C-alpha cells in the first residue's frame, strides 16, 4: 500500500505539471480524490488491516492527500491566471481606433405635420381622441348621412373586409363614436390613417392621413367655425396667413365649405405652388348635419356643432415643397433626413 501511495503522488504530480487547462486539473482531482478516486479506494480498504497497519497507512494516506491538494490549489491558480491573461489579450481594445458611428433616425414629415397640427388644436382647448382603422359601414357611411346610394360606398372606392366592415375612408367615424359616447360640450380632434381604392400617383395614395375636428355645444355657429380655423391657419402657416371659405357639399355637414389659405410661398401674389391663384385649398368643413347629431342622441333643438377634416399629406407636401406623395412612403432615408 505504501508503494501504491507513492505511485499515486508521483503520477498526480506529473499529470498536474502537464495540465494545459483548468479542466485537465479537475480531471486529476476527480481521479485521485473523487468518490471513486484512487486515494479514496485505499482509505476504504483500511478497515481490513490490523490496527497498527491501519494507523501507519492512514498517516501516509493523509500526507499524500495533503500534498495532492496543495499541488491542485497551485495548479488551479496558475491555470486560471493564464486563462485570464489569454482572455485579456483576446479582448484587448485599441483606444486609438475610430469609434463606430451609430446613425440616429429622424421624424417622418407626416409625423412632424401631425404633431404641429396637434399642438395648435391642443392650444385651443381641443382634446386628442382616436378611433379604429377597421370600421363598420354604419359608422363610416350611414351615421354620417351618406345613404346606400352614395358613390363613395362603391366597391371600387372602398376597401371592404365584408359587407358590414371596411377600412375607414376618412377619420369622420371618430365623430360618430364621440357623439355616441360623450355628451356636450364636445371639443375633440382625431388624427389617423385612412384608406381608399386609389391608384398611386403623384397626388394619390391608397393610404393617407387625416385630422378630423368636432365641436358641439349650445350656440355654436358658422362664425365659431371660421374663427377657430382662421386661428389654426395663422398658427400653422404664419400670422400673415389669410383664409377664405367657398361653398361646398358634404353629406355630414350643412352648410358645408372648403377653406383656402393664402399661399405661404408667395404671400398670395401667385406662384407655381398655388398655380397663380394666390390661394391653396387646405380642408373641408361645415356645421354638423342634424341627422349626424341625432345618431348620438343629441338634442338638435338645443345643440349645434361644426366639424372639419384635412389631409395631412397635402399640408406636408405644400409646406415642405414635396411634389410627389409617393416619396412619403418609399422609406428612403436620404429623403426623410431632409426634415431634421
């Protein structure tokens, strides 16, 4: 047994000297000191020996265990140190190398325009509200006084999901939802995406954005409508902006009008942007039709209101001199970065 202990010690010393990794040293530890290790087996067999032999062998075995554990500690420390050095060398950073350039994005011109419009109406006490882009035919047409024979309801003009559900063609359904869920006084605006079966070209897109506005209260007149929209135009396009209203027809307002703003490029003198007229059409508006108010259970003898809607892309294109709406949806960073 004494000879066997000597062999175990010498073999352990040789293997630890040759160990190239922490795992190699761990294998030696398990082989010698593990539950089924060489030294453990010798210690378990001592019960068969005489007391004197057991004492002598026990002392020798403990001496070997102590020396092997000491060698293991030294080897582990040495190998871990070498592993750290190798890792540091591999991960060495050259501080003289130029850093990586992380490009920051910028807001889309449509987003910028919506935020500018929102800022103006919030300053006038309007509350932002939203509605779903997938709407019912009732909210999109019937509740807005557009009967079954209205041309906008044609399958060639509207994206239908089924006979009763569609992609909204305007943000006006938010009016209906507001009237059915909120009692006067009402003063809200609603930006959002809309969809129509338009063939893409320089001025048309099957997807676009609108901002809808609605005010309902006692004593609301056309004068209130004109005052609010004139104030909007001056805050949006500058204090020199002038407005004019032209008679028009919308099924959900009566009377209805389209509002023009004096050209903010030429100041109303006439240029390419306004096609020489000095005016630019911005939005449609009017007094809310009594039939629309009745859908929300509003007493039309007591309350009146006005509504308006504007195309965000149109305003963005006019304000920033964009000549093709398709540029807004090509996701070309060279184009979008111009609006930082």
